[in-house]
C-alpha cells in the first residue's frame, strides 16, 4: 500500500511538471520573436519541399544511368533520394540558425536551434534504422528513438524516465520496469543488427576461401552466427541490468517443458551438425534418397535442400539423411558408373556384339574414354543373349536418364549398321496328332 502511494505521488508530480512545461512552451509562442521563428521554419520547410520537387526527378534519371555502380552505392543513393526533402530541410535550417546567431541575439534563434537538432536527429535515425531488415523491429526502434530524442532535446527525458520506471512489476527480488523493457528492446535490436552485419561480411569472406571445403564453410558460418547472436542477446540483457540468473532458471524450466514437444526439431539440428562434421554430404553432391534424385543445393539448420532435374526443390529433414540409406553419387569422387541392359539374337556373334556395343558407348560425348566402357554376357534368355554395358561419366548433375538414352540410341544406330538384330519374344504353336484345328470362318 505504501508503494502504491509513492507511485501515485510520483506520477502526480510528473504530470503537473509536464503540464507546466507545456503551458510555458506554448505560452512562449505569443512572444513576437518566437512567432517569427515558427514562420521562418515554415518558410524553410516550403523551400525544402520545392527544392526536393525540382531535384528528385533529375536525380532519379541520373541514378538510372549508373548501372555499373556497386550495389551498396546504389542503396545509399536510394536512401538519400527517399529522404531528399528532409535532407534539404536540415541543411537549410542549420544555415538559417548559423546566420541568425551571427547577426542577432542567441535567444532569437533558440526555437530554430531546437527544430534543427530535432530534424537532424530524426534524419539520422531514419537512415540508420534502414540497416535493420525486420520490418517490425525497424519500426519499433525507429519510432522509439524518435520519441526518446524528442524528449531529450526538449528537456523532458528525466520526467519520462521517471514515469517509465514507476511502471514496474516486482518478481521476487527482481524489479521489471517499463523503462528496463524499452532499454532492452532498443539495445538488443542494435546489437543484433550489428551481429547480423558482422556475420554477413564474415560469411562472405569464408565463402570466398577455396581452401575450406563447402561443408566446413557452412559449419563455420552457422557456428559464427550462433555465437554472435547469442553473445549479442546475453550482452544486451547484461548491459541493461537484467538478472540472468532468473533467466537461466526460467529458460531451464521452459526448455524442460517444451523439449518433449521439440524432439524432432532438436534431432534435425543435431543431425545437421553431424552431417557438417563428418562431411557425408556437402553442397553440390548428387544424392538419391528413396524416389528423390538430385543435387544438394544448400545445407540448412533443419533441412537439406535437394534440387531435382525437373526443377523441384525438396526440403529433406536432416534426421532422414542420418537414419536413412542415402546414395551419394559423388561422395569420394565425381565419377559415376552406369549400367544398361540389352539383348541380341542367337544368330549374332557375341564377340562382335560386345565390340560394337563398346565402340557405340565410346562415341557418346559424356562417356569417359580414360575409364573405357565394358560389355559382358549376363545370361541366355528365352529369346535373346543378354548383355550388360557399363560406362563411366563425371557429371551426374547433368542427368542420368538422358545419358542412358543417348547410349541406347548409339547402340540402335550401330546395330542397324552391322545387321545386329534385337529380338522380341516369339511363341511356337504345335498341333498334336489326332487333334482338329477349328477355325471360325465367315457364315454362309
């Protein structure tokens, strides 16, 4: 009850003080020079508006001719183009303030100085928050910073801080105030943005290093991201004075309760780490899992992206790659052996057939010559002599069905040129002695 009385008294004092300040602030507008300063501000704003209307289309046309410029430079130009009116206003208002401070008393440019400081701070915040990609976080940080800068410049920061600190919730020995929450949000957003920039630039450097294998590149980038974001989160909470002991206890309790419901997620995360460490698959490998055949496009924290020949992208959970039987066509090397089966008639010389088949396979572009094809008889069928033709390729990502089809076409052409026949099943019907073959002729 005493705490509530103290809080109510503090809020009353803050409200009365703020009302008195607002009354004095707007009452000062009745003075002639203060009214003149407001009129000058409106004139500067109109001049900035007209200047921006004149420069914007010309700047836009000039930007369209800068096609060869780096992306970061074009992004800076886009930000400047969008904030051109505010930029002109800041430049003009500061020029007016500097001139008035030289030719007249400082009190006659006091309001103009406040407006110039506010406009400069707002412009800086608007440009700086463009680095935050998340739209919600960017809006929260931007408007929060605008409000706090406005209160600081106008001299209301202490009263607002006292008001926010009075709105608090006591949890055991910890006191969670609205001021602490706002500090944590702003600071965490800034630190996480900085961590994202650092991780992005470092990841680009790691990807350019050819001495590091693709799987180790992915592992190093993900480890760096986890370390930077984790450090930013806990450092931000520590700076604002949040009790991490209570957070550890709370996270442990939540983790115990939620862990049972996130077993698959955790399993996929750990499976992803195992895949990256043992290098069983890596970006660019050609794999087949069940009916899915394609190449690894990306290794994610929870899944692996596999792109098939028809353009479909399958997101396969990491756990399936650990527990299932995966065929990695390019695990230890990039060479892949393919087999095709065919048969010829019994009247054809098998030695000649083998020679013709090998030469036909060698004539196909993608078939490797330094690992020459081989052909063997695998059986004597009902209607044909059965063969297997084996050949090697080194680019499975270019497709397997198409290369098999090209080899079959080469076999067909070679057999046609050398009069080798490909038989089809035949059946012989014998009429036993004493039986009658009945035919159904047309009715008379």
